[in-house]
């Protein structure tokens, strides 16, 4: 959606790495650490949303968060054609 805030390329990369560590890293981290990373990702996205002025009127934070996650999933699919989207 064009009305949503845009992430800078550096910020996008940083959040993408956080997302992949929190959601898709198999082994290496436990469930508690994964949950902490998920919370950290959500808090970072919330800060970006809160800093956006003026807010896109009909849209809410969850629309923004979902849009960013869709971009992350699209990138994962481009990196690995065998990638399957998780069912939420």
C-alpha cells in the first residue's frame, strides 16, 4: 500500500535479519529467545508507525505490520523458490 510508511533500505535489512532470526532460524535459539526477538521486531515497527505523521487515515498499525511482513515473505520466496509461506 502506498499510503504506508516506507522503511529505509538499511532499516529494512536490519528488520529483515531480526525477522528471519525470530521466525525461521531452526535450532540455535530457544522458544523464549525467539519470542523476545518477535517482541523486539513488533516494538521497532510500532516506533516507526508512531513516528509517522500524519497517519494514513483508514489504516492502522496492524496494516503496516502485515505489509512489512508480506515484504519479508516475498523476499524469502525470491531467495529460495522452494520456500513455502507459513500458515498464520
